[in-house]
């Protein structure tokens, strides 16, 4: 994994992979999402040895609707994607990015991380320790099945 590293990126840097990976075959082509520009939102990318972004994720300071404890501080993971044209899938790039995001969320004071995860990639998140905390639902933006997942405590 020495050839890959996680770096902070801007919201606009996520747009290409959001469109090509997360919006492919869906009814939406929207790549600018609510909360992207907030000071409390973190965008992370994985770059290769040429400094090309090969994976992205966005982290919003927002507690999970499944945590009722007073003072809960959560981060919502959104828009995680790896570039299928770069042969990064299965190479540990997603796991590297997820771990870096969780570590950063913890450092920022979050006590949990949650996401709306596509059913097709649910195994990736459960292997990383996330619990499934909802029934399956269809996302309005993608028309694809999802589950809400939670990693708590951090």
C-alpha cells in the first residue's frame, strides 16, 4: 500500500468519481451534495504514485439517527468510491480510505460513524466492523437498495 496515500481533497475533487461510480446507471447525475462546503465537512482522497485520485470519501459532522444518547457526536460517511478504471478494487484502497476516515473522525471528537450503504457493498462495511441498523430501503437519488450502518463506539 506504499504506492497509495490518503490526502485531504476539496469537494470538487470528488465530482468525477461521484459521477462515474456513484451516479452511473442511476436517475441522478447530481454530484454536488448538501453539506459539501461546510467547514465541518471533510473530503478525503487516495492518490497513487502519480498523485492521481483513485478513491474518494466525504465525511459530514452529523450524528446518526440511530444514536439517542445525549451529546452524541457522529460523522456520516457519504460518497465513498474507488476508480474502477485504475484496478484499485480489491487492492485494499477502500479499506485504507475507510480506516483513515474513521481515525480522522475519532481525532475530531466523533464517537460514531454511520452511512447509508448500498446493499451491493454491504459486506465491505460489515467486515470493517459496521453493524446494520435499518431495514433495506431504496435511495431516492440512486433508486438502489441501501441499509443504514453504524460503527459505535469509535
